[in-house]
C-alpha cells in the first residue's frame, strides 16, 4: 500500500445529510485523510456538528469525538475554508442542480479538488464520472478541464456515478475487457430506501410496499454507463454508446443495498457460464494492484447459492465495496441473466468517492 506521510486535510460539503454523514463516518479513521472542515446549509451553519445532526444521525456508532465540536460552515462561504484543506468531498444537492454545479466549479476555481457525489456535473463533458476499476484513465481529462475553465491553482471537479449503475456495470466491463463485447442489456434495479435519504426511509408509503418509479433514476442508469465506458477526447469525454441499455428502477423496503436483475445479449462471441464466472472471479484492476485503502480485494464476488445475493447477508462484502453476483443462467430471449448487489451508500456513494480520491492522490492530483 502507498504511504502518505502526512494526512491530507479535507472538507465535506453537505455534511449533515445522509451521504455527508457516511463521509464523516468513513473518513474519521482513514489512513490518508483528516476531516478539518464541515459545511452545510445556512440552517446548520454556526452550530457544532453534534448540534447540527442532533436527532438525525444515522450511524450505528456515535459521532467521532474528533468531529463533534467542529463548527459547521455555510457551503456558500468559500472564503472561510481553512487554509490547510487540500480536498473537498461534495455531498450537497441544492434545490436546483445548476446551482450545485456552479458552486462546485466555484470551489474548483478557488483551487480545491472536488470529488462529488452529486449528479449535477455528471453530464458536463469535461468532468469525468470515475469508477477506478473501469476508467482510471479518465482523470486525464482534468488538465483539459483546468485549461478550458482557467483553473490555475490545482482545482478541478470529478464526479462519481449514480448508485444504480454500481450494481452491475463492473460485471459488464469485466466481460468486455475479457473479449466478450455486449450488445444489449435489460436491467431492473430494486433500490434501497437509503438512496432516497431520510424522507424515504421514514415514509409511511414504503411500509410493506414497493414504488415502481424513482425520478431520474432510469435515465441515469441507461445513459451514465456510456460516459463511464467512453474515452478522453480533446474537449471532453467522448461517450461509448455501443451497448443499448433499457432500465426500470423500483424502490423497495430495504434499508441498504441496491439489487439489480440483469439480462444481456453479447455482440458476437457468447462465452459459456463457466467462462463468465471465471472472468468475474479473476477480475482485478488498478485499485487492487495499488492496494488503495478502500479498494475491495476482490471487486466481483460470485456466489454459487441459488438464493444469493441478499442485502441482509451480502451487502457488506469486502467493506461494502464489492459487487456480489449470483443466479447466472441462460436467458430464453437474450443470452444470459443474473442478479447483482452493491451497497448503495458505501460503494455507490461515499465509499466510491473516497476510492476515487485515493486514486487521485496516487496520481498526484491531490497532494
């Protein structure tokens, strides 16, 4: 594992929300990063973090003692970011996405590397959507972004993808990398309550019920993979649209863990079931080779049990950062179908962003 001699001081925007709290919990004991700044809405600004999250802290453990007394800053107040902060994790979602996008770029213009959980900048051409196992080379767009936008002091914006695509895309990429290009995917995601925040978890309509619509999720699930699988061009990421994806996204009464039911059709060469399982089990990529702190040792875990994966049993596999797959079988219309599971607030949110930041540290973009 790479050594970082002095911890990198970080800020968290949107620190009082569900994703922000996960950042706090995960970064509190991180070997490379140290939280020295927390920011949220004006309603929380000026309060200690303990006061700001009173009654809405979601962690199984108590708030880290080192964080309790930090005074929350207004996210709009960039001038009062502590001088030592070298990286900013964004978990904020302002009422209008354009305002979130603009504010992230204001931080970048002030010299701060932004690793964002928000969807606001995912479709901005010069902002990479980073999954380090799939597209680590997309960080090569950062100097282009800095040149286009006139960022002269090391600032930039990198986004992580929507939580829904984390539940299947690595399995698709592994097959393509092994020489089995895919033509079509039909995916139904069964998405956990935590993906919708406090209101969804506490909503009475979710008791013993499913909701067959999640605003915006199907578009993200169908289109974000094309950018993740794209290439770095002269002015931005050039999307790869060779895979046609049809998605249905459903909210289910599970706290954590997005499950996906996937059917796929290969473009030409169709591997056997044993070949597919072998590809998944052998798959390793850059984060594993570098042994980054948040990298799962085995990014894809295949279970032979016909009743797995299950959120209650498998969502925390390898620190909650692994993709767990089961029930691979032939499909009567396409080629194969299977079920996959990922942790939506760890791999799909804060943990995935932290892994991206670790890779940016390794490559020298965060120092």
